[in-house]
C-alpha cells in the first residue's frame, strides 16, 4: 500500500508580505528559504519558510496579496497548524510570544500540552514539545537550535465530512488511526516531523477562503514514480486529481477530499537548492524559466521585503 511519510508543506493566504516575513522569520525564527511568485498569479509573491534546508515537513508557504478579502476558518479547511519544538522549550516560547504581545492559551490533547496563538492575519497556530525529529540548526536573533522550531508537528483538519476524510487519510494516504480523544480523531504517519493529523469531529462554521485561512495541505511523495502511482489510485477511486504540475521545487497534484479540504501530493525532490546555493536560500527573487523574460516588470510590481531581526531581539 502507498503511504505518505507525512506533511510536505502547508500553504496559506495573507494580506501583507513584510508583516508575514516579520512574524514567521522575525518572531518564530523560521528561515525564508524561497522568495518566488505564485506561478498561477505572478503579480503575487509565493514565500516559503522552513528549517535551514527547507526540508519536507518544515515548510509553510504564503500567498500575500493586499487586495484579498478576509477569510473565515471553518469546515473544508485546515483549521490549525501545529509546530514541533524541542523538549523543554515551551517556557522560552511562552516568554517570547508574550514579549511581542501575542496572546497565547494552553491546551492538552492526547497527553501533549499545546501553546495556541494566532498570526497577524488570524491563522491558528500552536507549539508542542516533542523529543522526536531532527534539531533545526538555523539560528536567528535570540533563537538557538536548543529551542528553534523543528518543523511541523502536524495539523488539525476541519472537515465537512469527518469520517470520509478519515477514510481518505487511512486508505488513500496510508496514515494509521491511533485513537479518539473527545472531539478529536488522531492519525499518524511514519516521518519524525509533520506526522500527526487530527480531525475535529464537531461541526464548525463553513470556511470561507481568504486572508487568514489555509489554502491547501500537501502530503509527501518520495519520488515522481510514487506520485504517479497516487495519481492512478486517486483516479481509480473517483477523486478526480489534477494533472501533475511542475512547481520547480517539487511536482504537485491536487484534489478536493470528501470533506472539502484541498489536498496536494508533492514530491520530496528536487528541493529548494535546485536554483540557489544552500547558504543563499531566500535572498533573491527566483523565477521559473518561463517567467525570466518578465523579471524587470515583476520586480517593479512586487513589494520590497526584508528578513530582519526585530527590535530588542539579540
């Protein structure tokens, strides 16, 4: 049976590019590993943040567009994105978020303590201490490897059809159901990061796409050959996948699962060093070959953004 190793990336919609950089790089300490464009709407950035290499399972990406309306988190979306931090790092993050006047609250699920908060656009995030997973060697400001976000812990899905979504997680993607606690059904994949997926079983309001919502969640395929097997399986099961598309840093196919959430299956290779040296990731606007002729116009249209250590953080 085909089995995804876990989450590849999560893509969200926001309004302001610099504000997003300041929060995810400046506050959370993630590395901006790629500054490119939305290949379908080249007047909009596509920004990728992750660990020092932009490893699968660490990447959160954004389409920042000032003109888009505010969305509403609800059914048919990823509701919460969870990040894994080293064991013993939660106090550091409680104090850091408080320093930047970010409101937090604590919660518990499946024996783990979560620190919940929202980003500036209203996306729901949480941190959880976990022993497993590689250390993130990317240091930024006062964030050292001892406390740095390692990557995704997982995500909580707000499905309009929870049990049908559960069936897809188990019987298409190959995750294992490990149990139910209260209103949550939990699934696990084999990777050390990005491996935990919860489905919230209680109904929520209908989600509306817009700023402050997740656009899609992507699952890992280890190769192009494996991705083609998934494409065939999805067609056979009547899930109507898109054609496989070259996204420069991975190949992608998409389908809407039964609960209304947009799923992607993305290949691990070639990765973010395919067009930049590892030590220079995210420094330059990178364009696919078919957009290079439009570089001058795009650079004039897109707003300037800067990765910067925030005031008082050293």
